[in-house]
């Protein structure tokens, strides 16, 4: 991962006009015609995107000539780990991400802004994501943090183990007080992603920073229910992080999982794809013959024909 920043804040961009029509439900649907993939590259900490070639979840075309579709405005060092969030009625959208440089920020608040989500004892707020909590009627935002003693303002001393921290928001400008969401004594963890399966049922993926691999868990009791590890081990034998999960548009019950494979040997992959048809018990490697390389931490959302055509018209 990258070095911690002096404060823990999220970068937010509000309202993607071309997705103004309602996005479909996360389950399989005959109305879905493709996938929109938002991500970043190591070469530039801005927001990039790909659009699938039809309903093939493993074949993509570059958008905007492989230039960024969103670039942070003056005063920052860039943004990583973008995640696309929609309101429950799909009338408004946000992209949130990890800000890399907080000092001397001068962003236009009408377009994008920084939101401090956790106090100065936190060393970072990495890889933020958000999910609508119907019970709370707010967004649960979660990210990775570690904490230092209050008098260690330079964050050079001993810190807590990495953990998942969360807060609620209604507008991505104001947040409730940050609280621990997942803490595993003796095991530092980062890069949580959660995928809804049905009402109150979820699957989630977390990286173990000790062994540098990702495992899966399942809950039938909501976001704060009991989570049970799926299977006996990890979902991939390689050094990976940044899990990205989404439903297949055509195959009922199929879940795609992409993992950022990094630093394992001379290969430089970025995301590598795999999928499961049995709820995460077994995983099958995806075909990478038309799968773009070097893409990093992001999100894939299904799109209907109107959305697909609008994205093509704007950026292809």
C-alpha cells in the first residue's frame, strides 16, 4: 500500500450526470447490457474508467482515450481507490476515494470536496466504500485505519493494528463519530468490500495484512449481524488486495471477484478476475485474454442500454 497521510479524509465527487437514470437492482436482470468500471492507475492518481464490450464482464474498452475522466482540482496530490455510491432511489451519485494530500486544499465545494471522517490520531483512511443501510436510513461508510497515541502527532511511534472503521452519513459532507466496525486482535486488516445478496444477506471480502491475502465472509443478519468465514482458507493463493465484487448480469447467482495482484514476482497484473457460482465456496479463474492490465482498486456497476449509450457517447 501507500504511505499514510497526515489527516484522515475522503475525497468526494458528487453526481454523475450520465448515470442520472435509475440504476437496476444488483441482482441479475434482462435489462442489463453491460458493466461500467471506475478505477485508477499507479501511473496517475485520478479517476479512470472502462466500459465492457456488451455483457462480457471480462472484456473492456478504454474510455476517454485512456485518459482520466475525473481529475482532482488544484491543491491536492490526487485520489485513489474510487468507489461509486448511489442514493436509494438512484437519483444522485457520488464517487468517494482516498485522498493523497490534504494540506492546502482548494477544491470547489460545488464539484468535489474533502470530508474528514476520523480524528487526527488516525494514520489514514484508506479505500473508503459506502453501502445504504435501510435500517438506519443512512449510508454506512467504511474504510481502513490505524491509530496512534494522541501525543504522537507525527505518527512515527507504535500504532494499533489496521482495522475497519465506519461512520454514517446522509450527504457525504457530515459524518457521525467514527467507530470500529471490524477489529480482529492479532490480525491487521484492510480493504473491505461488501456485496448485497438479498434483504439482510451479504457477502464481504477483507485483506489480511499479515499473510497479504483476501478471505470471504457471509451474513444473514444484516451489516451488523454475525459474519461467518466461507470455506477453509483464502479466495486466491497469491499476494492480493483491493477486492472488487459484483453480480453477473446474465448468470443468476454468479459473483465476480477481482483482486489486485501486486509485487508477487515479475508479473504486473493489477486486477485479476475470478468468479464463484456457489456463494464463494469455490472460485474459478476468469479469462484474461481480453482483460485490461494494470487497473487498480475500483468498482464495477451494471448498466442498462440508456446508460451504456450515454457513456459511449461521452467518452468513446
